[in-house]
């Protein structure tokens, strides 16, 4: 994998901010456009919708089904419903866009989708896996339009145990498109929200789904799932595409509701096929290596954080919960994530350490992930004739290697652009002399100064020792701290207000100054 800061990715002199995304795409060899044969095929694919009149699909168009996505979402590949049976059990419906109906194996669209394997999400554009006619058109579960779906029905008892799972090709008609923010106002009981009446059917359904989701979430963490979710920094652009700042998007109960429903559906499909003898493209996340755990333990000790026997998943989960309020949490979570193995696609084994799931695969995002599309095809084949669902092991292994590689490239490209934008933001403040103050946390002390991190931006940099005090400052090896003669000390975890002093793109370094030293 390429170093994301290797030239010419990181901005050379003269490259404007508006050219950054194109540079990143070129560096990672991401496609700019779809081949003509793919576009021609996509223009004709909408005619396949006519087949629904004769297709043997479950008609759910009268059911209350809705979507919930970010405000900026353009494609909607999952929708939810909830009903109860005669015993009072809850039947959660997760309805996923039936991309496999439109993207047939071996077609031009399919070949290009496999080549890309995933959509890439930048702050100013998306490099999609599928042409717009599909991802934003006939496959997108927009409200008040008939759409083809693959539905997963999971029956849960009062304890949150899944007692039944069923699958069906369906036709749905989403009744509403909600945003995370709208759903969160309902969940939180915000009286200012006029979107919902808490006694309406839509409100009752959402609240019931959230109650189930939180129950599933609690059970998952009790089983040893790892809670490493941190708010994401999102680049804000003006009308001309220039960056104006970064904001942190919360990961609240509305996001958790959707996540738990998708996790449940992914698990249900994986378990159904794997336990029936059908090998699939699983989502594998192995436990961390003992050597990396030892190294992590040493690093955390240097930050004043003690770990227990985290080789035990449940102990690990409790440890993560205990550090949530630590001011170093963003840094700690990053260190912990780096010590763990990456989740990949695999053809021979299954299991997800981070989610505490024995069976797991990706099913819920076929618009943007090729592994999900392959799972749709296998499940459809299995429902028709179980013997048709099996894929040759060598082909599965090929898919696993290719899709894992493409996912890693997409992740590195997205992170690379975000890192560039953060440096741009700091540089713009210096150039415009509109320098902002930030709350920072000391994450490391050295003889030449202390390194700080700004949690809200996930940006780190150095405060030089000469800026801490006019007196001589000594580095204390025993507790990795700094202290000045005549008073003043700086320890790991201490908070400090800083502003940017220097941005060095070539050295990939940002220097900060305590706000008391503003010039």
C-alpha cells in the first residue's frame, strides 16, 4: 500500500485545494468515469423493472417501510419495518435494494463493479461502484416509488433473542425518508421537533425499532463486542468547493439504531448460508496478535492507562467502556485500533471479533460494496435451489483477495484526502490571519516539547519546549513529564489551549503555540 503522504499526493507548491481530490484519485488510480458500454447498459437496465409484474415477489407496498440516512445521502440501499406476531414477538424487516436483479453476472456493469469493488467517498464527490442510473436511480429506495428489494425478516422474543429468520425477494414502496437528525429528535423526546407526533404510527414504529436495537446492542456488548466508535470529522466546503472548516458528526442512538438492524441482517444471512454448508465471502475479523497486545499495553502504560487481561473479549469490552471519559480517548482508541487486525473478506473462515459474532458477512449495502452483491446472488440461488448457491472455492478466494485490496485502497484514499484537508485548514488560518483557538490534550512529552492532539479535528502537532515557559524546562524520565524551574508542569493527559503556528507540508508536521503566546 502506498504512503498517503508520498509525493505527489501531499500538496506540492502551486497545487490548489480544488485539485486535491483529482490528485488523490490519480495517485490511487481510481477511475474517473464509466466505460461507454457500461453507461449504455445502465441506460437500458431500468426496463428490467417491468419483470416485476410477473415475478414471484412478496408484495410489501402497503406496509409501513421507511429509510433513515444522513442528510447528504443520495442513494438509499436499506429500509426498515417492524410488526408483531400473535405471540407478541417483534418481526424486524430489513429491506435491501435488489441490485442483483439489475446487475447480472458477466454483464458490462458487473465486470466494472467487480473491478471497482467499492464506492469511494470523498468530501466533495463520490467515486461510485455502480452508474448513477442504478445507485441513484432504479436501485435507490426513494420514497413513494415501487422498488425491488431483498427482504430479511427476523423474529425476536422479549429478551431480544432471534427465534426465526426468513428471506424473500420483494417489492416495496418506502413511505418516508428520514434523516438521522429527525429520528434523533424523536428518540430524545425533543419537543421542538415538528416532524413527528409521538402517537403517530411512524413515531411508534421508530421508537419500537430503537428499543429493539438498543436491546440487541446491549446483548452484543455483554457478549464482548468492542465499542470503538468515535465521532468522524467531516470537511465543510463552500459553493466553490473550497474548504471552510471541519465539523464533528455525532454517533448517537439514531446511528446505533440503523447499525444494529444492519448487523442483525448481516448475521442472519451469514448464519443461514454458512450453517447450511454454503461457503460465502465472509467478513472476517480475527483477534489481535498477543505480541501487539503486549506492545499496546506498554504504550498505554506510558499514557498512564492500565489494562487488564484484555485477551478476554468481555474484559476488553469493559476496558474500552472505562476509558470513554478519558481526555485522551481519541488517541487511545486510535492506538487500540492500530493494534488490532483489519477486518477483511475471507472465503474459508468466518467470525468477527470486534462485533462478537460467530457468523458475519456483508449483505446490506450492495449499491456500494461488491461482496454484498455476491451474497445477494448466493442467497437468491439458495432459496431457489440450495445446490446452486455454492461457489467454487478458488473463485471465492479470488473475490476475497481482490475486494479486500480494493477496500483498503478506498480507505487509504479517503483518509489521505482528509489529512490533506486538515493541513489545508491549518495553513489557511495562518494565511488569512484568522487563527482559531483549540482545546488540545497532551499525548506525549519529550525533552524538546510536548505533542498535543486536538480531539475535535483529530489533528496532532508539537508545542516546542521554548514556548512552555521562560524558565528552564526539564524532562522527567520517571513519569514522562515536563517541569519548569520556579513552577509549571506538563503531564500526559493535561489539557491546553493552542493555536496553529506553522504548517510544514514537506515534513508532514504542524506546530502549535499555547494561546498565551499569541503574537
